[in-house]
């Protein structure tokens, strides 16, 4: 474990720690502590510095901790948990789980990273996540056979995420088809689902969820430069306790995935429609190099987006199009 990692974990208690105290605790110089703190800030961590008091992490941010997550899981989710691991840095939690051995059917494997160097969103877009200020979560699940409504899985995950964030005191959330969690038109989180399947065999899905918890100014500027408007949990007045948030997300998914395998999208459709951020709004739907413009009319029973266009009502399937609301 590097000194920066040690300092990050030490500052997770929310109390100020002086440079001298940290230097004594870790057997290094105060200069080494100063450099470690600046390395954390360079990675996006928000560190408060106070004269004669020292350092602490801002906004109640604390290090991710697998033991704390396990301790907060509902009993049913804990029984399904095959693994829950936290890494300091990974290129991509989704890529790591896709390359790993799949969990047995009915079990879930969870992987988190404090920092991703090559995080991915939908359609290959980069996902920016500052150290300590985001959730980078992936979960692997094995279906015995291909689910009938697999294309709607991202919508089911969206419902689970909305439930979890709302339970953490995050108000005003909505779902933007097919894979975004938004508030006031600004993006709080995204979902990326990837699959590995054998012919006529089990289907392994890796569900990636990236969410903004407490963004630093540099990250906000980077996201804005990419054409997105980000919002985070702290700005919305929710709890920045990432371990509790992850436990809620994992708990919701562990309960929902068996239900989805047995009954498809139907049990989640009404809840998704209630949270639909696009319904009744002008949208542009891009498929390949062509775009369709119309009014979003919600989703059908399989989770496909319905758009009223000059040519009539068109149906778009999740994973094949991008959608942006028009002014």
C-alpha cells in the first residue's frame, strides 16, 4: 500500500489529522505526507486543509471498505454474495470482472475501485471518476439461460439504482432511457452492461454502475468539456456515505436479478415509467449515422423506447441508439 493510500484511508474518519501526526504514524517525513496529500488531490480527491489542524477529506467522503459493505447488506443479498472486493486502481471494473471466473448461477460477484484509469460509458465514451468522489461498481451475475427481456436489463438496473439513491436521501431523481440516472436534466450516474455467453449455455452479465458522489472542480470541467452536465449526490443533499450507498445498490440488484430472470421486465415497468425523464419531450434518436426526431412516448412492454415521428410511432431498442432531449 502506497503512502497516498494509507493517508487516504487514515483521513476517512472525517477528523483533522496534522501533517506531523501523520508523519509519526507512518514513519515518514512531513514533506512525504505533503506530497501524498497532493497526489490524492491530483487524482481528484477533495482534501480540506486547515491551519494548525491539518488535513481531512471533504464532504464526509470515506474510503470504500468491503467489510463495511458486507455488514450493511440485507440478509438475502449477503446469502447471494460470492465476492466483494475493493481495489485502489483499475483500468475498468467491468473489464476486470469480464476476464474473471463467473459466479455460480444465483450468486453475485462485486468489484469496486477507488480510481479507474480507463473507465467506460456507453458506446465507448470515457467515464470520468475522481478519487473518492464517485462510485465505480461492477457486479457479475450468471443466468442459466438467455432471459427473454435481456434488452431491458439496463432499465431494471436503473430502477434498482433509483431505489438505492433515493433511500440514501437523494431527491428528485429520474431515469433517462436507456441507462442514465438524472436529476433536473443533469447526469448523476450511468449504467454499462456487458455480456459473455456460450452457445446454448449460461449467460454472464457484468453490470457496471458509475455514479457521482462529490465531484471536484477539475472533474466537473472535464465532464462539461465532453458535452455533459454533471450533478452529484452531495450537491443534491444526499449522504456521501459510499459504503452505505453501494450496499443499498447491491442489495436491490441481488433481489431484482432473480425476479428479472423469472418474470422479465414486467415487475419493473410501472416503476420505470413513473421515473421516465423523457416522456412527452422532443428527442433526437440517433441510430448509426441517421437520426429520427420526434416526441418521446414512453416505453413498450419490452422496454423499447417509443417515439412519435412524422412517419408514425417508431420503436427503438436499448443498446442500439443514443437519445438526447431537444431544447
